[in-house]
């Protein structure tokens, strides 16, 4: 396996670090991962272990404010900054790593919101889209009051750090995964009102415009994921005639980081779907 790393510079002067994992043999495809809120690209080692030996390369940048990239933790001024950063990484790095390979986008959680909006705006030369830990609506426990408070806070104190409302145990039933998340110096549990409001706004925008997505799509979600709802609604809205929905009973938010026997099934489904679409 060949591991590559580097940095790109955003239009507003931030340095974003990125990482790529390439198979030793000629790659069959490239998967561009857009990671979730408060985490980073190195938490996708289970995907690396499954896909790269099968000849599929993986790459992705850490979003601004995440991992070792520049930017205030848990904050963004405008959600489109994430989308434009993804476009920059795609143009400057991903497509240059393997210019002739089928190119897939995989977005998890907040990254699924970035991925939906990205694909809706820039569908050219993409082979398919994978969404995990996603939906068309906030979690069922997220009331209208929270949405209103995020919008008010975004105007009055947009950069103030507040505690993220979900505890780390929401990500997985695997206690080792949860503890590793807690111990990871590059994860955090704060968010600003601006980012919270922008997430809600672009979740709504991305899901409402999902009819524009004509690419093959795979959606993988856990039935016990409390951070999103409306998964079937999102799948039904997608404009693709080639769409697969996998709802895994009992699994939580990070389906690729669930208990070993469960994540093996999820990862196998992902590899099977990618292989069928190369």
C-alpha cells in the first residue's frame, strides 16, 4: 500500500491536509471520502483495510476546522466553504492521483451533506455516490426549538463554542470505538451556532434537491442512528434510477465502525456495490 499526504491552500488562505491510500496494483477506482463533523480522515481505516487490498484507492482531505487542517474547531462561516474546499481537493489532488479511474464520492454524516450538495453542483465525471449516517431531516430528538436557537445564535454569537448535544456513545455499539473516539486528540465535542444552523440549512437544501442526483447511489444507515431521520424520504427523492438503500437493524451512526461482525457486513456491501459500478 502506498500512502500519500499533503496540503492544499483554500481561496481564503487556509491549509487543509489530505491523505490518500493507493493499492500496490493498478487501482480499479478511487473513492473520495468526505468525513463527518468533529472527526478526521484517519478514522476511516476500516474502509482502507477493506477497499485498498481489493484494488480501490481512497483519499480525502480534513475539512477546515477538523483534524490537522487550519480553521476554528467546530465552526464555519458559510457551509459552501466545505463544498468549495471539496471541489478544490477534487481538482488539485484526487483527479491528479488517478486521472483515468472511475471516481466515487463517499460522504458520512456532515460529510454526506457536503457530498449531496457537491454532487448536485458538480456531477461531472463522477461514477457514483455513497452516503452513510445520513437522512433528509435532523434526528427525531432535535426539536424545532433547537433549530430556532441555532438560527438566532448564528446571528448573535456565531463563533461561540457550545457543547455538542450528543454524547460519543451515539456513534457505535462498539465500546472500543467509542473510547478511541474519546481519547483521540483530533476529535472534539463543541460546535458553534453558525455551524449548527448551516448544517440544518444545507441538509434541507441538499435533500430537497436530491432529485437532481442522477448518479448511481448507495445509502448505508443504522436503524438506531439518532442524529438523522428521514432516510427513506431521502432515498425516495433521489433522481437516480440506480439507487440502493441498506438499513442495518440495531446499528448506530458510524456503520463502518460498528461491532466487528456487523461492520464486516456493511463493508462487504460497500465493496460489492463499488465493484458492480466500476
